């Protein structure tokens, strides 16, 4: 049996071409031959810290080819151990033989594939001449979302907002060599109505993207707010926009951005126009006019993890 390859976060960070990764995701979403069960979610007690931890298992497999499972633990009290609260590993398998081909660092894998999924959606939903982007949020995803969006649209101006202005400045400083101007801003309101694309990746429990501030023709990319009681866009945004999701399997159940409008009657399930499977396989159209407002809600999907693992494994073994 061949030795198991270890693919580190450094390798993933240094060997990502967003156009290539986006193409890998599009191919996987269009083929529809990857089997993805609902993810497993298990809470377990840790009396020593008086808090529950969570184990998440996210499997996917392409019969006769490749398979994988992402294993993630969420331990909210890890700060006292000077450790991150979220830790994870991706196990990449030969689906036919059941052998392990590689183990990949899951945080970098997840960040890259999430940004690539948003950019894939943007190819269908944003205007082709989109030249400006507002990034709301300063977490690990923000730099990657900016780069991914800029890889599919002719972005010339980027604005970054975060609750901590110094973090926004840090992101700006890290992207000075890119082919766009980038500026940290003090308030969302000063730029949200001017840009072509709004990308939001936060843990906000209350909306940051408000319908009264948006304008016709914008594309809104909602990546954060991963719980049912969290949301990044208000009901007014949902009422004004055509809504798309990464997958119907998770998109209708996991985030308040969709769950709350469904529950309060602002949005009906049949009004959600398409998911990435339908867009990537040309079964459904994305944007249909220059004035349409589009919303894409991402909650993540194990197919994206497997597609990214395929990509990085091929990158590693072709060196």
C-alpha cells in the first residue's frame, strides 16, 4: 500500500489557483455523480470545562473513484488551552479500494473551497462588468473571498469593513500587491450602495446588509451566519432580490438568512430560483437582467470538500 500523503495548510495556501479550483467545483456540481449524505452532528459533554463540544462528520464519495470525510471538532472553551475552538482534518480515500490516499489540513481546505464556491456563483449571478467589491468581515475567509471574486470579475476597487478597523487595515496591507485598489472603511453605509458585489462573511446575529441601502443590479454573497438564529441580510434584501443557494439540502435548513424569511413568510421555498447543481449544469439561469438584485446564500457542502481535496491531491502528486 502506498504511504499516506500529508497535505499541510502551507501547501494549500501556496498552491491555490482560484480559476482552477472554481473549475473543479463547477465540474463536480455539474456531474451530479457525487453522493453526499447529510452531515453527522454530535454534541458531547466535557465536565472539566463545563461545556459541550461538537463533532461534525461530513462524508462524500464518487463511486469507483474518490471519497472523503471531513472531521471537525468545535470546542468553545479552547481559549483557556490557548487553542483554536475549531479543529479539523480531511481524510481523502480511494473509493474503490477503501484505502487512505491523503490527509489534508481542513481549515485551509474549507476556506479555499468556500471562497471558490462564492466565486463560482458570482459567474452566474453578478454582472460580467462588475468592477467594485465590498467585503464585510475580517476573518480568515475575507482575503480568500476577495481574491476569488477578483479572479472571475474585473474588480478594480475593493473596500473592507470590520467591527475592528485595525483588522480591516491589516487585510488591506496584505493585499497591496494585487491588481486592484483596496481601502479600509469605517462604516458599511459609506460604500454599500455604490459597489457591484457585496460579500459578507461574519458571525453576526443581526443583519448588516440592509435592503434600504442596496441598489438595483447588485450581487450579494452571504457566506457567514451559519446558525438558524444568525443572519447577515434583512427581510427587505430578500424581498428585493432573486435568491439562490449553494444546495437546497443545507441551504433551506442551516442559516437564519434563509430559515427566518421562510418561517415569517417573507420568502417561499418555491421562490428560491436555483442551487449550484442547477446553475453549473445549465438547468437553470442565473442573472437575467442588468437591474436584477441577486442573493447567493452559502452554507457549505461536502461535495465542495471532496472537489477541493481532488484538486490539492493532484497538485501535490503532479509536483
